[in-house]
C-alpha cells in the first residue's frame, strides 16, 4: 500500500514536470546562441508551452526592453532583425514571461564579419621624435594581428615597441630615423585570409619650430582678415598653411 502511494507520487511529480509551464526560444528549452553573417536577417521565436491560460511574453535587447505589438506577445512572440549589424554582435536577446520574469531564456547573437581595419594611412614624422603608428581593428572570429614593414615580416628592433588592445594594434618607434620611412602594413589574418591596411611613414628633417616666413605670412593674412572681414576665406588660408608646412617637412 505504502509502496504504491510512493509510486503514484513519483508518477504525479513526473507528470507535473512534463506538463509544467515552459519557455522555448528558437525551439530550445535552454539559453542558446545564434550565429550568422553580417547583413543576414534573423528571426527569434519564443513560445510558452504547457500553459492553461493566456501568457504574455516580453523581450529585452541587452538591458533595454523591446517594443512589441500586443498581438505579438500572447503565448508566442517573435522578433525580426532585417539585417544583422556589427552592433548586434555579442548582444543578448531575452524572452521573459511577463507574470513571472524569473522564467526567461536568452539568446546571444554571434555576428560573423571579416576584419575591419581603420586609422590614418599617411604619417609625417620628424627625425629623432617618437612615432606612433596605430591600426584599429574589429573582427569576428578574432583575427591574428601583426605588422609587415616594406612588405616583409620583421623582428622588431629594440627602438620599436608593439602594443595591442582589444581593438588597436600600435607600433611605437623611438628616435625615428629617415631609414624608418616606408610602408607599414597592418595585417589581420583569419582562417588564412588576410585583410590589410597600408600606412605610409615619411620621416623628414628635424624642424626647429615654425619657419619665420610662415609666421610672417600668418601675421599678414591675419591682418587682412581683420581689415576686410573676409572670414569665408579662412578655409583656403588654412589649406595654404598646411601645404606650406607639408613642403617644409619634406
Ligand atoms: C494561449 O494558450 C492557452 C492555453 O493553450 C489557450 O487557451 C489560449 O487560447 C491561447 N491564447 C491565444 C491568444 O492563442
Ligand atoms: C516563477 O518561475 C520560477 C522558475 O520556473 C518558479 O520556481 C516559481 O515558482 C515561479 N513563481 C510563480 C509565482 O509562479
Ligand atoms: C623601405 O623602403 C624604402 C624604399 O625602398 C626605403 O627607403 C626605406 O629605408 C625602407 N624602410 C625600411 C625600414 O627598411
């Protein structure tokens, strides 16, 4: 008698487990991950199963609640992302039961994209000064990052220092010489495919300061601007100044 009662209790608890209210996110009863390429659409589908009455669902993108239509919230709900962006990468989308928010499932977005490199492509430097060459990068999956000098791999001389953060690769050259001039190629390698950004370094003569002519010219130009109020010409003047500095640096 006692044994059969225990058996019944076990059976009931099993039945309860099977029929207990549950959430499914993209048909899975556990947290999961969605991997797809940049630009592709993604649909996230959340549903309540084993419910006996209407159950409302809500969504969060990261810590921000997502606006959904009320008809897209009862018993089942979906979110459509027309085009996955880099900003979606790593973001968690969470579906929660409105009445009991401790019932929830999350999906982490894993957006695949080839390396994107950024930063200046020409650096004018002075002999004897410290030069920094910086290459910004983003990639998923992560890329192996390194430099090439004049198109060949090189072992860094002691005057050269390489630093890397999660999104920048930096080369610091102390006491630059004219022979350090050349191309510095920032290379991002993923699965044997390389993405590159070529940065040209031009090390010129040491400059004592602003050339006297440039200062004189600036004074004259400044006086003209005040005298005639030709503020519209400012841009042109700046351009002329830049060009002049550039010439003297060569
Ligand atoms: C939600 O599910 C319950 C239980 O199955 C059902 O009675 C109800 O009609 C459903 N509501 C809608 C809007 O589908
Ligand atoms: C909310 O859901 C949790 C996890 O499923 C459950 O343990 C708890 O009993 C629920 N609370 C209510 C008030 O239904
Ligand atoms: C790179 O090549 C240029 C042109 O041939 C040369 O002047 C320069 O010294 C080279 N730079 C290095 C660091 O080898």
